[in-house]
């Protein structure tokens, strides 16, 4: 299985990260940490697994799911949401 570790750190500046493509069975580990600014992350439709979000005021975690009518990009018939 392919492994893709991504570690992103900064302070006082926003992070905007888009992982646009990854194999369906990839082991993606993403850790993003920031102080005093927002973080925006987009994962590929092939991502499957868990995630967690933590924040402090005034930021509020938000998850935007893909359109549920989209087809599984692997052709395996998985639900995207």
C-alpha cells in the first residue's frame, strides 16, 4: 500500500491545502497545525477513512461533503458520504 504523509505547520498565516488525487487504497496521513489563522483542506474523492478536527475560538470546524450523487471514482460502488 502506498503511504502519503503530509505535515503542514505555520503561525499567523492561513493554510490552504488541496490534495487533488491519490490512489484509492493509499494510506494518507495529514496533520495540519496553525496558530491564529484558519486552515482549509480538500481531500480527493478517493479518500476513505476517518478524520478529526480540533480548534479554538473564534474558528469553527466545518466539513463540506461531496455531492452524494457523484459516482465512486474507483468503480467499486462505494457511497461517497
